[in-house]
C-alpha cells in the first residue's frame, strides 16, 4: 500500500466508524412510523464532516458529490461520494459505500490516478492506483500484509454473464446476458466487478467519483470500459462489445 492509498483508506476508515453503528441501528427502525429519512440524512452529514476533517490537508481540490462542480482548471481533484447507495442504507441493506477518486486534469484530458471504495457493512476496503493494480483488504486488518490482488472474471459469453445494473439504467446497450442484479450502488458494483464476482456493470456517469473509479478499477483488474450517453460500461476483457 502506497502512502497515497494509505492516506485515503485511513480517511475512509475513520469516517465509517459511526456509520456502521447507524447501519445496525437502522435495522431496528424499519417499522418505525417516523421513517428513516432524517436519521440517514444525519448519517450522511457526519460522514461528510469526518471526511472533510481527515482530508483537510490533502493537496487537491476536493469536490463532494452532493455539491458537484466542474473541473475547470488543470491540477489534482479529489472526487468524493460520502455515501453511495444511501437508499439502501435507509432500508438497512448492505449495498452502500464511500468512494474517493483522485484525478488529474491536463487540458481536455482527465486521468484517474487512485481510488478507494469502503464498504462498511462488509468491513472491506478496495483500492486501485494507476499502473499499480487493484487490491482489497478487510478494513480491520489494514497493515499492508493482508491485501489480496483483484482480477476480473474470465467469462467469455454474454449469455453466461452476470451483469449488475443501476436502477436508473437499462440493458439495451449490452448483448443479451444471463442474469442481472440491481444493487443500487455504484460502489458495490465496482467492488464486486473488481473481485470477479460479476462480469460487467453499468456505472452512473453523473457521479464523477463513481465514473472515474469505474474507469480506473476496470483497467487495473484487467478489464475494459466503454462510455455510453449516460453510463460507463465496465466489463471483463473476454466479453465482446
């Protein structure tokens, strides 16, 4: 684990401690007449504030997904989605996570350099760095010695492929495939694709943290990606388009 990745993973791990508690509390609030919206909004706010504090001295322009901004000038940007899959969290479903993606803008070119995805419900952290591969660790074990290298699947036929979609997307841009799942979280989709558990996924293009994370992870696990009008398609390199 490089110093850059260590800094980003440390920030996410520090920020999810209260979120794990909230997740378990939400399991007991599902039948409450008051609902969970206010509770989840507070959870989001706490995670965001902790990330701000942890990354206060990070040398990049920081952009949070709830206040998107254009990447107007050359330099480094840290794109953050503090709580991807927030609707799942509100129902105490484990498909949610934090996404941090560092990109570099030079002229018209934007290159993802590093990305960290933290999945609090499974205590897992996934990270990728340009030309360094992609890895996963149990967040409670981060010491540099417990990582596993990630590779995408090798399924060659779309009719045998397992594809994860987003609830706002359709499969018209893909060949006919065997099965699909709607996880409702780009963070979860990217992590499962990088682990080889699903063969392709459609990523929300409007969330820049997810979009560039998908681009980076797909390359670093040996896969490929293509851009649609509103989506990013990530797939293993054996599946044709």
